[in-house]
C-alpha cells in the first residue's frame, strides 16, 4: 500500500509541476486563476487521491477545501467579502458532500447518504437563517421554514 501511495503522490507532484510550468510559459491562458483557485486545486488533489487509493475518507477534506476555495473565489471576484457572515454555513454541506462521495468510494452507501443528506439539510437551514439576518436576498431567504417542514 505504501508503494501505491508514493506513486500517487509522485504523479500528483508531476502534474502540478506541469501545470505551474504551463502557467509560467503561457500566462495569458491562466488569467482567471487567482489565489482561491489553488485552494480548489488542493481539494481536487484530495479527490483524485481518494479515488486512486480507494480511500473514501480523503474525499471529506477534498470537499471542504474545494468548497471553501469556491467561496473565496466568488468573494474575490465579486468583492462581496461581507457575505462571509452567512456563507460560512455552507461548510457543513461540504462535509456532507465529502461523506457521500467517500461512501461511494468505500461502497458504504446507506450510512454515507443518510449522514451526508442530514448535513446538507442542516447547512441549508443555517445558510438561510443567517443569510436572512445578514444580507442574503430576502425573496429567497423568506422560504427557510420550508426546510423545517
């Protein structure tokens, strides 16, 4: 197992090196890249590692890093840094997605889906409650009680 892990790590490092080299050689094709993209990329590395090594637990940090990187990417591009007051509530949803993907990798469907969906519902409730209090579009936020029903 250690040899397979070393091989996966080596392949990931080689691919990252090629990606960074391409960015240095042709920067005009990578203008959309900003610092949050590297957080998303690190999350994708965890996903790839989870799939190749068949270790579903690695999907959870992959989902968290990719999700937080996506939040930062949105905030960096839009300048809406104040949205952090309610958008943090999506982090449990990222954990839930990671658990569900990890369950698919580990073939533990029943427990992973139920636990993941529970976290998704909790996260949606938190997001809408805090969003309605701190600046989310009120036309969407007024329907958060539907999630309780």
